[in-house]
C-alpha cells in the first residue's frame, strides 16, 4: 500500500470525498470552504456524506464526485455549498443545471424561511467550488469566482451573491493565492502537507495515509485505472482527429492546386502528375468548376 500512497493523489475521487465529506471530519470541509470563500462558516451538515458504496455503484465514465452541505456562519446565516471534483471541461452545462436545481430546492423550506409570509426568503446563497486538476481558463489565475454582476456598471443583480460558481485550478502557478490556498494546492497536486499548514489540512494529510479498508484500496485502484483508460481514449480521439484534419488539409491543398492548373488550361494528365489526383477526381473537379461558372 505504500507504493499506492506515493502515486495516488488526494484528487482521486474516493480519497477526495473521504477527506472532505466524512461527518466526523467536518472541520476539514469547513476549513476548505472558508479558505476559498472567506464565509466564516462554523458548522456544516453534509447532505451526501462519504460512503464507499457510492463508488462501487459507479461503473462507467468518470466518477461523479460531489459534496453538498448546508452551512451556518458565525452570524447564524445559512449557505448551501456544493463542491465538485471536476475531471473534464465538458461538464459545465450539467454542472450549472445541478447548481440551479440545488439553489431552487430550498424554495418554500419552512425551516429556512426568514420571513414566514415569503417562500422566497428560504432561498439561501449557494456557493459552488469546482476543483480542477487541469487548466480550464487561458490566464494565470488559479481561482475564478463567477456571480451575477454587471462589471461595466459595477452593479450587482441582488444585494447578495445568491449564486457564485468558483473554480480552483490546482495545477496552476500559486501566484496570487492566499497562504492557505497555496497549502491546499500543494496537498491536492503533490499529496503532502506543507510546513505551516493549519491543523485541518494536517488532519487531511493524515486521513489519506491510513484507515483505508481493502475495499477502499480496491476502489482507489479501479478509479485510477478507469481515469487512465478515459484519458488514453481522449488522447487517441484527439490524435485521430488531428490526423484526419491533416489528411483533409492535404486533399484540399491538392484540389486547390488542380483548380488553378485547370484555369491555366493544363491537361488532366499533367495535373494528375503534379497533384497525384486520379483522372476521375480531376474530371469531377472540372465539372464542379463549370457548374459554378454557369
């Protein structure tokens, strides 16, 4: 198991969720949320806590790793926080659908209503954090936070940011990050806890080094192999697409040269020798050119 620990990072789906979604270790989740959004959360209720069974049930595609929590801050205000370990760039639409569905799910919840006569008063601000181990945005910033804001006129749609979507690209340069987010970056990308890290990150470092059952180790390995297979398929598709693009480019180039030679009244035989096109292909091109001239 020591070799496993050297190579499998905390961004492995099972490790990620065990660290941040185990109710007995909710101080780690609180620390991560406060470090990212500075919300001063003091308590959380995890709606979908860690359970190895959820990973056993997922067998195809990327593992969908999400953490949903109802948070309470030091002023007794409620927040909904959704954290997702996002592995590809193609989940944004599904993610936004999920976020807004989660936001509206609080509508009419009497336990959350601040004004008894208004069901809308139960809508809690929602904060989402996408942890990415790839580069998504073409800039140097490792953290992005999006909300309803008119930047040109410096105007918010609502007095508070009711929905905020954050991205943490942990593979980027830590320039501009807060000290604690730098610690999280090192933890997620290298699997070790830097000196000076707060106690909850040290605790996270302890969790990923022990207390895994045989079933969990099996799932960790399965997740890593599945991820490697998917990455390999994506690289293959990308490579094949590049090859087909090159081939199309060559064919388009041949056709353009042949068309220019036809305009210069060169013979089909000569054009075939120059371009490598067959006489039938040149005849088809000649017909197409004539049709365009009519």
